[in-house]
């Protein structure tokens, strides 16, 4: 078990408006940020904002913000965000041993929320 699986890291996340992977739960992390926090390409991480969280597969991107990453505009970002934080936000990231979130799971959470 990696020690980093027990830790959360604060990250600055930018919402990318155009992506060829909008239907996948992908987060593009800055390679240096990821390395510093023990995150490997291909890991699954939870992005946690308040009481909401979604799981994303990690890919590295040199142009991602140096203190975090970028998530394509998708159902995942719509779920995590509110109108005050529409283009970027601060969240916590933790490595998980789960699969990335599926769109139908997010829809189910939204529809069943009381």
C-alpha cells in the first residue's frame, strides 16, 4: 500500500472548455505536481469539493496548472461546480483504489439527491 493513498492534496483545477475526452472521467495533472504528491499517470484519484466527489483517471499534461490540473468540461465538472466557481476551483485530491466515475453514476446521484 502506498502511503500517499492515505493523504489528500489541495489542488487548483481549471475547467477545459473543449476536449476530445469529455465523456471520460479524466483529469490532466501537471507532472511535477503529481510527482511531488506521489500520484502516477494511470492512477485513479477522487476530486473532492465540499460534499461532492468524483473519481478521475490521471493523465499528465505539461500545460496543466503547476499547482493542480485540468478537467474537461463535462457532467463531472457540472456536478462538482456551482455558478460561483464555473471556470476554476480549489479541491482536494486523493488517490483511491476504485474505478473512475461513470456518467450514469453522476446522473443517479443528482437525480436521487433530496
